[in-house]
């Protein structure tokens, strides 16, 4: 990969000079399997891939911002060993 796979150095109308109209549009040019729509779509996936991924490199698997399970736990509480208090 090179910079110009995602960035257009002559495009001054788009933030970060991306080739797509948004970050997600730029990413799904190559990663079409994540374009959607999906029946059970995660909200962050519909907004911006960089909510979870670092496109310029990461020491974590799949270029994740933070290693699993800590990435998900930043927004989602753990579910193991918790008792439900709904309906009481």
C-alpha cells in the first residue's frame, strides 16, 4: 500500500485529502465486505472505521486502536458474572 491508495494529494475539498467522501467510503473501496448494510450493524461501523482501527498502523491485530477485549470494553460493560436487575 502507498499513501495515494487512500489519499489524493491534489484534493483540497475533502478533510485529510481522502479519495472517498468519508473515512468509511475510503476504507470500503478495498474492504467492500464491510460496506453493508447489515441486519445487525454495529453503530461504530456505520460511522467511521477509525473509531476502532488505526489505518496508519498498529501493533494490535487488524490495526485495532487497542488490543481485544479492551477495545470493546471502552464502550461496553462486561457481561460475565453480572446479575440482571431489570424487571425487579
